[in-house]
C-alpha cells in the first residue's frame, strides 16, 4: 500500500507526508491495534547472557516466524533462536488489516501466485486459530496468526525470546548479535524486521519505514453491515485509495495514509486531524455508517522500497547475514512466502530473481526525508503514478 494507498486525500497532506521532523527520536509507536485489544498471551522471557545457535532470526513478525518454521521443516533439529524486541506481532504484522492476497503491491511476479494458498496450508496444517476466512474475501486475524506461527515454530524446536532488542550485528564466523543484556552468536542470521531494518544498520540505503493508520468502528447491525463491501477500495484521488474490510464482531475496518519520519523514525501518531480525516473519507463513501464511531484507532510503520516491491539481500558477499522484507503494506501473505524463500536460501535454493534485483539507492538525510515525503504528496495530488506489473 505504501504510495498507492498512501493518503486519505489532499486534505491529509498536512498530516501524512507533512513536515513532522524530530531529528533524534528513538521511540517506537506502541501497538494499539484492534487485534491486540483482546489480550496478548504471556510473553516469553527475554534473552540474557550469552547464547549460541545455528540460525538466529531477528524479528517476530510473519517473515521471521515463517522463516523459523520453514527452516526447521527443512532441517529438523536445527538450533533456531528467534529474538523479538517487543512481543511477537508487535510491528506491521499485528497492525495490518489481515487481508490476504497473492502478489505484491505492484502485481504478481513469479513465485507469488500462491501466497494465499501457503497461508491457508500453514493454518490448516498447524491448527492455527486465527479466524481465517476464505470466502467471500481471504482474510484473518493477523495477530493471532503470528501467535500461531510462533507456537508452531516452538513445537518444531525454535526458541523464541521476546523483549530482546538487537542493537548491533557483527559479521564474522560466527555472526554476533548484541543487545543491552545479551550476546547471540550464530552461523547464519536472518534479519526480518521490515520497516525497523534501517535502524539496525542493515539495508539502510534500500528499505525505509513509512507510517500508516487504521481504525475499526463500533459494532454495526447486520442489516447495515450487508451494505458494506467485503473488500473496501475507495479511490480518494486519481491514484490513492482507502482500503478496508469487514472485521470480527460486525465491525468495519479501514486504513490509509503514509508519512515518513526523519532519520527512519519509528514513532508517529499523526496530528489531531488524522483520524477525523479518515472518518470523513469513510462516511463520504458509506454515509450510513455515521452512527458507528471509531472504537479502535492506531498507526505504525511498514517497510518500503523505492519501487514498492519486497527484496531479499545479503549484508556481505559471505552470505552469513540475510534480510528480506519491505512489502509496502502487502505483507501478511507475502511475508509468509518471504519466510519460505529465506529458509530456502539458507539451504542453497535461489529465490525468484526479481527479489534479488538492485534497487534505487536512497540518499541520506535530509534528502531522504524531503524526497520520500515529496513523492507521497505528489501521489496525494494525483501528480505522480507508478506503473504496475500487470
């Protein structure tokens, strides 16, 4: 969704893509999504002291969890340690709309035609309770899906540590991942942190975080809810649209917007007009929803590239540190497939060539801030488009 679903309209430019500059901000936007409002399972203890592993995975979203699961399916008994800075599903995974789709934001490149089928297979095979719906639209509860992937990976032998934030990664034999209270050494490392990746010093010239928002209404009576499409794509300009779906409990979920914060910033809640603008756009399309206010509203960063398609890369020629991500808002199914590709790469299988393509190098600050938000604002105004594959 990055730029193509980037804004709720021209009026939002002052808030999404506007001049929100905080030069040094190490805060992270908390996950206050509808999906986590029902409660989280007890967290696993953080990693402390020294630990060795065959494979270390940084990031507890769908990409990292899928990589752990598929690596263990390929190599039972592999010593897999996954660390997550906050809790599993904290990042874009647990804040998404839970809509499943094949392909990427820009089309359906090779290897992505069965993304949804892969998710459905994992849910069925591992008994993941995530409210999966296949018809009339493929969708699920993304947070419960992440928790289910974690449990499946743990049953296969993965060790998962939450509240374990990586601060640095040192290439070598072994690779050393350091945090405030731990040192994790591994033969191979997978960085699966999506929009948080540049702050680790990985792919900082290729991946950048863009903040987006979503909201869920109060419960809507069935006779009213039937008037809402199962999949919402409402154009707000010649290029932008508001997206959404019907959510559990007879509610409506909608989302839109994009803003880049200075220096790959990870904290953004928007201004006071952010969610009122989103609500106005919703009511412009579906005025009969006026009696049903937003009861949950949240924001958070997603990972993007200059061409809006995900990537796989290696930090050095040795290939000991791999990374993958940047889904531009299409990460639940594609992120699951990315985990499969990364696990395959660890075992010598090449992913589709397009994932290994070079991307336009991103400049440093302040040019990055000016450039990214300028493109967002041009798209808001319908003055810039990007051609899709299809």
